[in-house]
């Protein structure tokens, strides 16, 4: 019985190590067979013009920083998405006496995203991802908050896509 427990522990450790070694992507767990990814322009179901192009451009830029290579066709994987919501609204209020002022505004963006493995014909990640960015209206404009929200959304798309395995 004493011999059985160390052997069982060693076998378990071997299987765990072997299972983890087949995935790699900058310290994440993306399947190793995915080397190229296609990123078509996101759809836009929001009322905010151009937000789809900004998200697509930011996502493409972040993919270029990774070990993945962009591809226009016959890619190992594809990231599709549709922007479903864009909102710019007051976030925090301040002031004294009878006056209430908006101190910070927040831009919130949501998108339905799917990262699909074309090689194995299965979804790696599918869901709604949201990003947000605050800005001080006194010193910045909505574009600052929008840029932060786009960057936040793209970071979450990448996190969800490559770390779901």
C-alpha cells in the first residue's frame, strides 16, 4: 500500500504536467495548434458610429503583440464580435451647497464575442464582454473615456479567449 500512493501521486503529476504542456500563448492556456487568427470587422448594433472599427483595430493591435499571427482566410481561429451597447453617462457627483456637479463621466461598451477554433470546429469562448473608461469632463473629453473603454474591452476579450482552456 505504501508503494501504491507514491506511484499514484507520480502518475497524477505526470498527467497534469503533460496536459498543461500542450498549450502555450504568452503564459496563458490557448491550445498550441492555434497559430493564426482572423479578426473581421466587428458588427455594430449600438447607435455609436465607428466604435466597431476602433475595437477591431485595437484587437488587431493586441493580437500582433502576441505569438499569434493575423490571417485573412484559412486561419486556425477567428474572433467575431458585435458591439451591442455604448453609453456615456455621469459616474460620480460632487459639489457643495445647492449645486451638484458631475465630477467624472464613464463610457461603457458591451460586445457579444466569439473566439472560434476553426481546426477543431468548436468555440473557445463565447459571451458578452464589457469595458469601461472614466474621464474628467473638466480636463478630458468623451474620446478619452471611449479609448479607455475600448482598451478595457479588448483586454477582457483576450483574457476570456486565451484563458478559458
